[in-house]
C-alpha cells in the first residue's frame, strides 16, 4: 500500500514524470498521515494560511449576517491562503531532482495545480473522516463550531473537487482509506 505508492512516485521521478506530487482529499481523510508515511519531503499548503485559526474565526464572525457578497467571500476558501507564497515555494521544490509531496485539502488555483506532476486523491467515507475531525478537534473547538466548519468546508471542497477532476482528472490517481489505488 504505502510501498506501492512510494514506488509509483519513485518510478515517476525516474521517468521524469513526477517530481511534485499533490496529496489531497477532504478534511480528515488522512492526507498528512499518508505524506508522513511516504517519507518524502513534504510541503503542507496550510503553512501558507493567512493568519491563524483565531484570525480566521474573527474574520468569519465579522462577515456573518452581512451582505450576500460578504457571505460568499467568507465561504471562498481561496481567500485563506497566500497563494503567491505557495507558488514560490513550489518553484523552488520543482528544481530538485527528488520528489516532494504537496499536501492540502485545497491544492490551489490553476497556477499552482499546473505545477503538480501527479495528484493523489484520498477517498474515504464521510462518517469516518467526520469522526476523525471530531476526535482531532474536540480539544480546541465546541461540537457546534466543528459542525459549522464542516458545513462550510464540505460545501467549498465539493465545488473545488468538481473543478479539480474536470480540468485535472488526467493526472489524478484515486486512493482509498487503506492507501490502495482505486
């Protein structure tokens, strides 16, 4: 499973195909775990978040109960990252001959996704990943905050993955919860 994915990546590097490998999937699906277990250098897109969790929570509160445009802006998760920083980091990683993992639920806009050679998309049942999120985040958020964030995240991720598969389906490889190719 993990070895099969690592071999797939190494074979892609040997053939000049895969130096930047995106690892994506819905929140709580196991992206960070897969990246860690593969053992390749990993860039976590969340390291380019604008502000911290408190900053984003305050921003969302300011925009809540405002205009429809404000609510759309709040839900647009593209606004949560510094994409220029991500792009510059990937340009640097692309220069290395060894593979690097680029991990994130949202891999970015076209300028970023175009830089990825291969994308591994992890698919697991919603009940499993939502249970993981509750288990992981209960210490820092109330159940209601987790539900609210899941609602927003699920809605945005659905639109994002629809776009990702439509335009980049040729370089996406689906993985199940045991990290087997589907």
